C-alpha cells in the first residue's frame, strides 16, 4: 500500500524513543544511584552489547560515554550535553496510532512524555527553585 514505508518508519521511530528512554533511565540509575563513572558505564554497555542486548543504540551509548571532551580537555563529552530534546512528531504519531488501533503502547507513551518534559528545560529549571 502507498505510504506503508512511512508507516513502518513511524512505528520504528516510536519504538526507538522507548529504547532510548530505557537507556537514559539506566544511565541515570548507574550514574546517580550506583555511582559509576562514565568509563565504567561505557565498559558495562560494551559488555552488554556483546550479549543479548546487542544493538546499535547500546553500541553507540558505550562509545558516547567513553568519548573524552577534546574542547576543554576535561571530562567526557556526555557531561556537557544539554538535557533538552526536540522531536519531529513520529513518537506522538505512533502513540496516536496505537490508541486508534486499541493497542497498548505504555513504554512508547512514557518515553514521549519524558521528551515533552525534557523539551521544557526553562520550566524545569524554574520549578526546581
């Protein structure tokens, strides 16, 4: 059918939103609760990528966490990334389509909610005061 490729890509992006949110939450727990360094997390993600969690997103997460900051020469690049995201709409469309088809997509919906919150950086900063 016409548009089937776009539909598949939309669903793929929605699933990817969920995968990235899971990775972000694991990062947050490992960093702030377990107390792991970026290099330790990078090694752990690399190990996971050799096992059942093998995927492109796990692989690049390991690489990103290992990347040293070559601008300041101090720390890792990940520590300088602004905690604010944008979106093109495919995650929202995936959640809308799931609702229209009566298919539960709670992980994708939660990831979308997190993106909405992330995109409101100024409001988050203001509310934290």
